[in-house]
C-alpha cells in the first residue's frame, strides 16, 4: 500500500467508526502527526516477512538477569542459542500488580530495569533503552514488546483524572456507569479472582475486563484512539521492531453483545497497521487474541491488520496428543475447517509455554477435563477453576528430557514462528518461592506466578557442567534443534503436507506418529514425531520409501526406520 493509500485508509476507517463530523479535528491532528513521524523516522523499513524466519525468545528483563545491563551481557549467549528476536514482557512503568500489564505510563521504561534511580528523567531512561536496542541490533536481534491497548493501570494519569468526577475532561477515556446493568453478556475473564466486570468507585462503577485495578479504555472517545496511536508513533521513533498487541479482541464494547471481536475492534487495528506501514513498513503487529483460529485469522484482515497471531488452540492439542499418544488432536485442530488458510504474508506464532497458564479456555469441556486431569499434577497449579494449568514445560512433561525434546520438535517444525519461554531451554521448574512471595505481597492467588520465577545463572552453569542433569540434556536437545531450524527456511515459510507412515506394529486405530512434509523453494524435509512410549518401526511413508540426511545428527536416513519412544527425525530428502 502506498503512503497516500495509508492516509486515505485512516480517513475512511475513522469515518466508519466515528460518524460525527465534530471529530474531524482529532482526525486531522492524527494524520498530521503520522505524516510528520514518517518524515522524521530515521530507522528505515524492515525486511519484508522477517518475522517468518525468526526464533523468538520471551523474557521478563528483571527475572531473566536483573536489568537491561544484565540482559545485554546475555545477548551473545541468546544469539548462540539461535534466537533472532526478543519479546520483552512488560517493561513500561507500572505498579506491577499484574506483572506490568497494568501500565501507568506508556512512554517510560521502569527505572529498576535500567538500574537507574526512580528520580531519573524520562529522557535519560529513553536514552538508556535506545542504547540497549542498538546493542540488540548489533547482535542480530530484533526487539518487540507488549502494549496493553485495552486497559491501563488505575494509577495512570488519565484514570487518576477520570475518577475525579463526571465533569473531568478525562472521564470519557474510561467507561463509567451509575449501575452495573450494561454489557451484561460479557464473560468474566478472571473467573475465581474477579466476581464482576464492574468495580465500585464512590457513587459510580467503572468497567474492566481484567483485574479491578485495570480499567478498560473507552475507544468510543476518539481522543483515546489518538492517544494510543501516539504511543505507537513514539516507540517507532525509538527504533522498536514490533508490538505485541495485548488483549485486542476486547477493545470495543457494544451493548447486547459479548464485547469480543466486534467490527470496530478490527477497524481500530487497521488504523494501527496503516500507521505502522506509513511510518516504518514491516514493523511487526502481533495479535494476542485468545480466540478460535477462525476468529484470529480475521485479525489478519486482507493483509491490512496484524501480520501474525498466536495459535492458542494448537498448544493444548499438542499436549493432548502427547497425553493420549495420538496425532489426531493436532491433525484436527490444523484441519482447514478449524484453522483456515492464511495469506502468504501472515504467520502463526507457535508456543508450548508462555508467561501465562496453559490455557484451556478454547477447548471442549471433554478436552478440558482430559488435559487438566492429565497435566495438573499439583492442585496448586489450577488456574481459573479448571480453565488452565500454571506449570512450566518441564513440570508438565514429568521433567523428562525426551518428552520435552519431542514437544519442541513439534513446535519447531509445524508451520509458524516458534517462541521459547525463558528458562525452558534449560528445563526450568516451577518456582514455589516466587509464587508464595507474590501471593503474600498482593493477596491475589494468581498461580501464573509459579512459571515466572528468576533465573539462577550460577545454578544453571553448575548443572550445564553435569552431562547427566536435566538442564544439560534439555539444553543440548534444544540447541541442536534450533541450529537445524535456523539453517533452513522450510520451517518458517514452507508448505505443510500431512504424511501417513506405515508401521510394522498394529496401532489399534490410533496415529502414534505425527508426520508431515515441509517444502520451500526446492527443499523438502520429512518430519517424524513418535508420540508413543513404544519403539516403532516405520516401513514407508505414503507407501514410499525415502532416503535423506538427518538434520539433527547429520547421519544418512533410509527406510525401514526405527524410532525410539518419544524420538523424532527431521529428514532432509
């Protein structure tokens, strides 16, 4: 899309959302600021589709290594692991009641992360962050971070003003009501932790989808859209490579609906995308939409909304397949009837574990019971009354390096861009002490804090020196896989065709091997994942025998082929 088209697109979308011409002055202000930013931005366009070849590493700066200086020290280590993009979990100024997703100031990095006094000026903090970005870019690492677009902290200056009364100019930045009788069809996202989407404040109530200290923004007020657009423009000027758009399905509210995935939400995202394309093309806009794939793909639009989105429903199906030792759940969720085809410029982001719980929001009650029953091995791991499990990957997979390697093999070779959650490459366990400390400090029983503990680098180094430790075994497997993945574009960009292995054993109607061909520009790879606890002998695939090179070991591969329990092969044909 040309620059002129981006501006026209913003105008058209604005007039669809805000039909009142009184808002035109705000629109002209937005367009003037976008055009000025495009002229002054010195960073230049990014390579087209760079996110397709990325290996993303997700971390909290403070929990990973204390500060940005500590993270900078580890950049060569992350590059050596095979990482090419850092996803920084919330780093903006916050009271930290929801791990930083409660933002107090969208333009200020938390001083403690920069190892600076709280009194340090905003300008000094921004300079320190730009210095970090420069170092990351020198190490060949892109950097993206979270922007919560749906809500702010109650300590944000807008809300501090808003709660002063109905006549305050910031009152309409949020959703206030005398009763709790609006948006009745809206589901509770934090079941078991928040009894209502309305919070009493004096004689009034304000609306929130998440915690009661995170009031929702009111995008019906065009000034809010202008302000959030300005936040994107600011971080584009600092050299950020992309944004994780947090909680976007909820940003527009409409009476008589469930307030999710509404047309206006899509129009707002299209405006954000047009702004990015105008100022710095190919800046990543990543959809965090915990929805069925048929809804998530709508956030790709016609190539005019998000570039990529998380495949939330695939993740629990990988765990189900591992639990029942059958490929069918993965095959079913990736069938076009469930996961529609996407445009070539779009991409799924794949993950096994993140900073949140293993979410079971979007699965059937039967699957929820099966997955929760199999993996919630400690009642304390329960999240949202059975809708999730708060546990690290190593805990879910019995601290078994073979199972962890198999899960990674699936994630790293199915279509999409993989995300490694910090510490999982070392088989990090749940952190009971961290969870207990948070619970005591806040009074909230948020079990997600089991998976958010700090890295102990001294202990990690000691365990890496012991070849028999789980840390050492898991790290060796994942490093090998990441090296192989980074040497071929098949996995990030290639086509995917399901394969049918013929086994010597009778499998009683199950599919114990998840098998598929990945192909791109003349290169073809066969991936075989043994989901079972048995040794399996594969006679052929799709009735044919192949020979090739094992990308993970370099040895020659031919059929018949023996796969040990939980083993996997990536065969370059």
